[in-house]
């Protein structure tokens, strides 16, 4: 609510790498799903909303100029007691988005950090030496 407050990661989700997902039947590679069946960590308002307005994300990695870019789609639906998602309308997307973790994109984000807060940066793709 404060205009200069730090961005706080919210909404717990499970990430799974799957060979396929019925909502992304046209994907030609593995997909990553984000399951928000149990989003609450603290009483953040976004987590309380995600308990009522349930969503599910499916992403696929595609080759970008500087590395992989994750293209995603979001559906509205419901989770059952086992955490399985059922879309209200599989043909109706709620959102499309992309995530770009390449060095150029991260550099630009840091230089243009819009909220002015201090933020701890984590390398999302640490370099592993063989």
C-alpha cells in the first residue's frame, strides 16, 4: 500500500516439469506448471484472493536472443482437495505473459527499478562449472 515499499514475493506455488499438460496440448516440448493450490504463507491480500480466484500457469521455454524466455498462459478454475486443477473454460485464457532472465533483461530491470526499493537479487540461473 505504501508507494515506496519493497516488493515482497507472495503466493506459494509448486513448480512441476511435465512432458505435457492438457491445457497446453499444442506444446512441442516439456512444460513447466505453477500450481497455486495452497498459496498462503502470510495473510497477504494477494494470497487471500488466490484462495478465492484460483489460477493455474503453464509455461514453455523458447530460445531467445540471449537465452531462454519462458512464455506462459494462465487459466481460471478450481483446485480439488488433492491440488488438481480444473479450468473453468480450457479455451479461455486469463493472461499471457513472458519471463526473461537473460543478463541484458536483468541489467535493464536493475537500472530501471521502478519502485526505488532495495531488493536482494538472486541469480535465477547460476553458472555450474563442469
